[in-house]
């Protein structure tokens, strides 16, 4: 393994750097990848032709969440019906590069959006990974905005229709969970998972160390942010959630890859659990703040060659 990458966050596009990693050298892939739902400019992964995207309407000014204009599920143009396929193609480009770098039988945890996780799954399965499960991260709270139909109609001067639709809303139910797709790289045909564990030291789950009050963990993961946890990224995940997934599937000194490391939560969790990590981040601001979070000095961790 290139020493420039271990326990390092690299500034740059992961597509350019993943091929430089040694084959079959990664024990766990853990990443909160972009969801392709236009959360911010880094999350617009389709051929957008409308300048209104990510803008703000008067109703959004001063709001703590939903600060940017997104596209409705129906889209603004016929070309918007291709958003899902374009996101899937984007996933395939980097997933294909990840496949040879994972140890045989290794696990991968990929965070996703409820509306696009199936596209992520398609991309991972197409390059050869196997879907093991889809976990649910249950959040303590969830921001929710669903306009009252009656108010919208009243603004149009349709008082009769407004009365008819009293109590109805536009939008979704409160998004209290996010899916986490759990994949594995296939082990040798004719062998067993136990054989693979012996040979590659991956493929098992550490249930005993992940019990909570003697309760065996299940596929609904309930984790929130601790009081002293600083929020750097608007899509940031709780440190304890990442620690749980790492502890569940890796041993000390094993290597974890996060190609979209953002605020550096995966790196911090790995460091606290005596695991090694490799991270990539495209946005310079998040890169710097992640290094600061790890108490790394910037001159030492410049872009790798």
C-alpha cells in the first residue's frame, strides 16, 4: 500500500486516485456518498439545464433547513426523467474502480437516499458486488416541510377548494430514516465464508462487541449526535454510527476506504478504534476542516502524487 495514502485524506477526485491503491488491500468500504438529490452543488450529478436549481424562494429565506430550491419529483423538463439513470452511471464510474481494491469477501457500507438507493445498488451489483442487506439509520429527529394544500389554494383565491382540502398537505412523511446498503465482494466459488475469513480476515461480524445493554444489534440503527459533536457538513453522520459499523466488521489495524470523506467522520471513527483509513475529498473547505478535526497539519497532508 502506498504510504502516502494510509491514514491520510487526499484532496482531489477519488476517480483519479482509487486506481493507485493496491489491489485487494481494503478491508472495509464505508462512505456517505453523494445522493444525487441536489442537496448542494457537489450533489448535482445530472445534466442540469435549469438555473433555478439550488436557488431560494422567498418562502425559504431564513429557514434552518430546505434552504435551497430542489427539483420536484416530476421534474421541470422531460430531460429530468433521466436524473436517476445519470446518477447510476456516475456511481458505476467509481464503483468499478473500487471493486479490485477490496479484499475478497470484504464488506461495503454505502449511505444513500430513499429515492436513489436503488440506483446505487444497481451500480454496485453490475460491477460484481453482492447486496447483503439494506440497513436503516433511524434519526432522533427529522426536518419536515409539507405545505398545507388549503393554504396554497387560498393564495390562488380558491376558497371553496381550500375548504374541501383542509387537513391535506403536499410533500412526504417526516424522513426519519436513511438507508445504508450493505454489500460484500464475492468469495471464491466452491469455498465457504469461513474459509474466506481464515484467508482474508474479512466477512464476519463482531456481534459481541456491538451489543447494547446485552441486546444483539439488528438492522435498524438508532444513533444521534452527541452534545459535543461539532457539525461541519450538512450531510454529516453521527460519529457513534460510523464507529458501530467499523467495530461490527473490522479488526484493529485493518484499512477502511472512504472516497467521499466530507467532514472526516469515517477517519475520526477509524482513528479512535485503532483502524487505518484512506480518504478522498473533492471540496477544499471540507478537506481542510476534516484535517483540522483530526489535528493533522496541512503541510504534511497535501495532495498525493
